[in-house]
C-alpha cells in the first residue's frame, strides 16, 4: 500500500478573540492550540477514522489536509510533496485529488443554484470532461450517489438532510478524487438515514478505491467503517492503530475511557467507571500529558513531561 | 402508576395548515421507574414530553388525558399547575444555555426555584442550594453559586439545570435529550448522575433520547415513537432482544454494531422521515417498511398487548 496523504508534526494555533476588557487591561493575546504536532498517514483505498471530543482539533486537521488552512509548523505531504510548495499544475492536481465533504449539507450548498448547475460548475471549472459531455456526467454523478435524474433540476431546499449530504458527496466525486476528507458527514442525520450514507461511503470506496479520512465523534461509526483509527485529545494523537486492536485492546487510558463511555446497545451490560473531570480548554492545555488531570492511572511524571507517540500510543504507562 | 398518558394528541396550527405532531400516545410511568422515549427527529417525543408538562405554545391543540397521581393535568387550573411544575414534576431541557437565564447567577436561579416551592428562609435556601450543587457533582459550590451560566462548561450547565429541577425534590423528572449537546465522556457522567439521583431520591424519570444506546444503558422500559405514535413499548431488554414492530427492528439493524457485528454492512431504512402535515391512512412506517403487507397501506394497525409488551404492527409475527 502506498501513502497518498500525510500530516507530519502539524501545528496550528488560532488567536483567541479579544474582548474590550482584554484590550483595556492590555492582556497578552492568547492562542487556542488546535493542533500540537499531529502526524497521520492515509494509504490508498483505506479509511482512517479520526475520533475525539470537542476541541480535540479534528476539524482543524481536516482543514489542514485539504489546504483550507495552512499549518503554523510541520507539513502536509501529498504523494511525498509538501502541499504548501505545490505550484500551478501540481497544485491543481492536488486540489482535484483531495476533496472534502462537510458536516452541514445545508450550509455547504449554494441555495440559489440547482443541483445540476452546481455539479456542472465543478466539471466546467476544472475541465474534467468536455462541455458537451457535462449533462451526461451530471446524471452519472447523481446515479453514483443514488439520487434520481430529476434531482438535477431542483434546488437544495427541496431535499432532505440525507439527500443533501448525497449531493455534497456527488460534488466531491465530480473532481474524481483519490482522497475524501469527510468531517462529521453524518452527525446531523437520523440513525436510519445515517446508515444509508455510511453504506454509500463504503460502496464508493470499494468501487473507486478512494482513501477516506472519516472524522467523527461517534466511536460506533468508526468501529464500523474504519480500517485504522487515530484517537485525538486536545490537539494531539494519543493513540493510533488498526481498528480491531484499538477497540479490543486500547492502550491509552483516554481511549479506554472513550470506548467505555459509549453506551452499549446491549442492555444491562456492566461498564467501567465514568472518567472524571471535564475537557480542559484548548486555550490553556494542561502541561505534560494533556489527559493527566483526568487520567485514572496518572503518575508524577505525567504532569510535567508530555509523552510522544511511540509504537502507536502516547502514554508513559503504556509499554 | 404515578403518570398515565392516554390517547394524547397534539395538533399544531401553522400558516401552512395543521401538523399532527402527536397522534394518540399512551404511556405509563410507575413511581421511581425510568421510561425511555426514543425516536428520530420529528417522531413527536419532545412534543409529548412538553405536552405532559403543558409547556406548548398557544398554537398547539392538546387532547387526550394526562393523569398525574389520578389528577387530570390538562384540566388543571393555573395555580395548581404552577405547584405541579417544579414542585412535583421537574424538567431538564436539551440546551442548558437556552434554558438558563444568562443574566442571573446560578445561585439566584436555584434560589428562585426554592423560594417558589419551599418554605425555607434565605439562610436555609442557601444551605439547600449548596447541598444541591454537591448532589449533582459540582465542586466548590460556594464560589459556583455566584457565577453566571457562561462561566460554566456544557456539562456543568447541564448539572446546574438538574440542580434547579431537583430544588423542590420532585417525584418525577422529565428530561428532554439532556445529553445530546455533550461529549460522550460527559454524557456518561450525566446519565450516571441521573440514575444515581433516581436511586437516592426515589423519583421517576422520563428520558427522551434519539440514542438507542442511551436507552439500553439507562432505562427499564422503553416506548419507541414514529410519526407521532408509539409503535412499540415494553421492558428494554426484551424489546432490544426481540423487537415486535418492524420499525424497531429496522432501527436496531441500522445502528453500527459491536463485536462480531462491527464491519458488517449496515441495513439502512430506505426513504425519508414521514411528513406530519399529511398523515398516512395506514401505518406511518409502511412506505419505508421492507416487510409490509397490503393491509398496512390502508388500515392503521391497532395496539396489541401481550404480557408486558405492546406493539402496533401487522407484520409482528414475521419479524
């Protein structure tokens, strides 16, 4: 297997919004540490699940991977090349090859363009097919996401949430991508519709050999569809590995806490104790290991030294 | 039974015509029992909960019976209703930030509830407020009482909401998807808190949720709702093990599984959620049902009772 897309020690900070009091009191500008050295790699044809709770940096990572935002440090590599250095035709090739599907299909479609026009625009701007073939390709794309041909003439408001997400996927597919970055693509959908979209992703991957980065807070979904998993906490990857290994034998205490916190579908199953404490603010991440204030097996060294990711786990107690 | 709901109907009068949000719901909650009300968006679960406490807007027409300890809630005069809400029935809403008053301290908001529903003096109310914060797991209560909702994290706000609802020691707590906005580790803490309070205070709990896992882990009995009706009800363990309504079965199969079922293809429910402004003549689930028969299209199945199970499905024997 070959690595198509890779993040190498990516860091990204955002300046925190400043209030009037901050200005008057001349408080220093504070920063949200969204990503503090994240490395992941995606191989052709596989699904990498990225899981974590709010503030863990998973959406920032998605945006870095498609070059919607640039990292402060580290690099995103596409086929071995730093995407920040790509120029002209190489950059266009990257833009086509790596596509994003957003969480909110309501906000990511132009309400004043018919679905057919939105898809045709993508095909035309990027010269994917000759102009004469555009209408046929639009229908083929709609068919690929299991929407009727009549959908081309309608506006986004005429579709339900699940159908809109299909349109979002069709738009990504129009570019004939090799990698799809999907940021919480089914979180806004009901369970019954969610399953339709999850199956669609899996079918498309089988048929087109797509690599998928599936970003979600839903561990059940990741377990279901990812080949490999990266667990994030406060801007770091704390554990990564094959899905089966992560779920059957989690090594990081946060991964264990996360898995046991998901309510099982089997009634009356005994569960481990709840993890204590709250998620710390990414504005003031704790020193040392970011999980140490909540960790059930914390050691003195965890509060001062941050462990690095070794053999797929970032924990002093693992070994 | 402490709460009995019989043939509850709610029709919203909208500019586009009537919407039948709740269409003949029967429920029973024994003292100290936990009932889960589960369904997808638009199934009428939250409207049912709000109708029980008579919290719906004036454009809602509510009919049927809501009996609280044999007293008809729907016919209660306003002053009796005021004593019921808060004092005997506590309510916890989905979005604590929208339900809490942003310009009053948490302490004042707990105090308001205590002043309205108890005979305590100022000193006694403060002592009770501290007790309540301790009960819901908010540490350093003295300092927290003086803080505003925006100074609380999402999980802490929900704890504060629960403290307010518990101020007058209600016999029944209505919780409207209280963990949907929370991260999974925080959700776990809040659900455990609700169960502990239920056991310690002996109160009943009606938990509205869209998450079957939450039902499996917290409820004793469950009522599954679809298109404003209860399609199946019974003890959680037996409903999950052998569903007797086609919708319940389909919903369970659409969920990403655990253990051996992980990675297997999901069985999505075809089609989209039903429209409530055009009620179906037959079973509301029929257009999406894969086991329906001709009777389902023309005649609404009536509720059958078999021991502690209730279900309204012609295909029950074939599931």
